[in-house]
């Protein structure tokens, strides 16, 4: 590879793909692999996606090139935002890209923050800022949000440079706790108590326990199954 090409994000992505056996849009035969680039610029999300997809033989996830600009999430739905991110990375790298978008829907708040979950407290809000706003909004209600029923919803989407795509959705129901609990995870994990978590918040569960029941785990496992049904991956 020339020095000029080496400086291009797509060229580095292709080099990473070759190091893992080549990028394939179709996988045939034993040992065939599908090399994907992660579209997310969030390192916590990227780590989770890598952990989830890492259990599927034939799927290799490479890191998003650092110099690809962040994609503005201007879509009105989770699907639209996931498509924007995946399409941008597939175009920039020449590799198939995977992206997700996640919303938190709280019944007492009319489904808010919904698609705006990551920026509930502002465009560049920190995790703690979003959690603080959520708890404040619920505390201000006459019944403090009642049962505080909520759900996480994730759309996981695979996009090829030629425009082909697959996407799947994963959800998990639960309640919003009165305050943060736990030291793991990210985002709203310290205040979300999944129905299947024995009373623990996501932040009190280990990674494997969380992935087994989480919205993101369900969405990406469903996407991986759909990829295999299409003959993609090993």
C-alpha cells in the first residue's frame, strides 16, 4: 500500500480486513469470514457490540477509523439514525458497516426521552447529566412516575457499500429506579431495572448477564442470525 493510500480511512479499513482474511459480502465454505466496520463513535457501545458479535464464528468487527467525522443523527426514528451512521461508514471505508441506535421510552413521560436518549440533557450531555434529568423529570410528577415502567429499544443495522442492508430490533422492559445503583455499564444502566434482572439495575449485572437480556444483545444476535440466514459469515 502506498503512503498516500495508507492515510485514507477506507484504505486502512481494507488493510484491517485483509489482515482478518478479507472483506466478504458472501461467505462460502469453511473458515469464510465477514469483516465489518463498527459505525459507532461511542467506545462503550463499540465494546458491547464487539462482545456480543464476538460469540459468532465468521464475523470479524474492526474499529471505526478515528478520522471519519461523526455522523449527525437527524433521523426521526431509531432505524433512520442507524441507517445514517452505517451508510456513512460503509461509504467512507468501502466495508460493510454495522450501526445501532437506541432509545429509552418511559411511560410516565409519554415515551420520552425516546430517540433523543443520548442527548436528553443537551447535544453533548454526559451520561450523568441525562440520568439526572430523567430522575428530575420523574420526581416532578405528582406520583413520581407511578410504576415507572420503561423499555429500551435498539435497532441494529448492517449496511453494504452497494446499499444492501439488513436490520433487526431488540427490546427489554423494566422500570426506572429511584436513584443510580451499580458500577458497570454506561448511559442509563444505573437506573434501569430490567424485568428479567432479579431486581438489579443493568449497572449491577456483569457483562454476560446484561448481554443475555439487553436490548442491544437481542438486536445484534437477531441481526447475526439474519446474516447467517442470508449466507453471510461463517
